[in-house]
């Protein structure tokens, strides 16, 4: 199964040029992220990789990078062809954890979306791709409020095959 997991604002914003605007303000979401991604393989874009000092869950984390972009820190493994990578791991649970470009590149193969939906516009410049035309809401929980930010959790499952 390929799962995309993200927190998004009401405009599907995931980040701005400085990172995630709500970073550190939603401990329940951080716990949800850790709980959901505890099993399986983690894959992230290079920009997301730069936000982590060490791999998640003390295991190898895969980073999509351009050929020749340099050596990664210990515990991170470079991937240059995301489609081949996903084919290689097609019998495993794979989590795409960001960023926006990797979400867009892998959406067509995703089986489920695990979204934390934040109320409000956080003036993001990077966005999660549109998904409601090919996914159906499977479950929703919340709302909750932390540090003045209302949010809820949603799981979406693929309902219609994405165009190739």
C-alpha cells in the first residue's frame, strides 16, 4: 500500500519557504504522524529530508534526490527514480511524507491519504495536490483544537483510478 500523509491548511497548503508554519504547535498531530508511520518504509523529498537531523523511527529513510546531489546523512538512503523505487517496494507499506513535489509525483499511485486538515489559511506557498476527484472520504475524526488551531483527521481511499 502506498500512503501519503500530510497536514494541510484549508487551501491544501503544506509549507512555505521557511517550512511548516504550524510546526511544533500540534502535538496530537505529531503523535498521529508517528503512530501511522511506525510501520513500513518512509520516503521523502530532498527538502523534507533537510528538515530532519536524523532518520524517523531509527530506521532507513529513503530520500528522492537528483543524481550527484551529494552524500546523505547516516540512516538516509538516496533514490533517484521514484517510480522504480515504488515498484521495488510494491509489496510493502510505503509512506510518502513530503514535500509538495513528491506528493504530486506519487499521487497517481497512492491507495490512501492520511490528512490532518487544519482550519484556516496559513499563507503556504507549497501545496498538496487536488485529490477529491479520485479519492473518497473513508473516515474522519475531530475536530480538536491545540494552540488555537482547529483541526481534524481524515483518511481518504482511492475511489477512481488516476489517469496515467
